[in-house]
């Protein structure tokens, strides 16, 4: 590699790093704040249950509940290296939504 090529590649890398730094300072904080602010609530509510299972309120919720629970449990099951606590929260979310939908 000659010196001109090295200078161009190095300059491109520096420009990319500076652009990433600016984007993180502007948008990184807002994006992180839009996500869940950490932890679970002491008592599960409908909003948290939907969030845990990755579902949205709507007419298809009941039909999507079983599939969403299965997919998330396959990825987070303790027998496959997942956290027992997270698995219990996934099951709690499914049970909560099942009970609420039966009341409606």
C-alpha cells in the first residue's frame, strides 16, 4: 500500500469515527431512553406483559399469544442456558394475559 492510499483509508476511518460520535451524542441518548427503563415492575400489568412477549394490543392478540410465548421461551429456556428469572417473567406475562382475556 502506498502512502497516498494509506492516507485516504486512514482519513476515511477518522471521518467515520467522528460521524459515529456525533450520531451517538445526538440520537443515542434518546433511543436508549425510549427503551424500557430497566427492571420489571413489582406486580405484572397488561402493558408489561405485552412488552415482555413482544405483542401489541389488538384483535389478533389472543391468537398470537401462544406462538409469541413459545418463541420467546425457546430462546430463553433455562435448560438451554436462559435465565430462570426471565423464564418465570415470560410465563407470568402469558398467564396474566390468559387470565385477563378469559374475563373479557
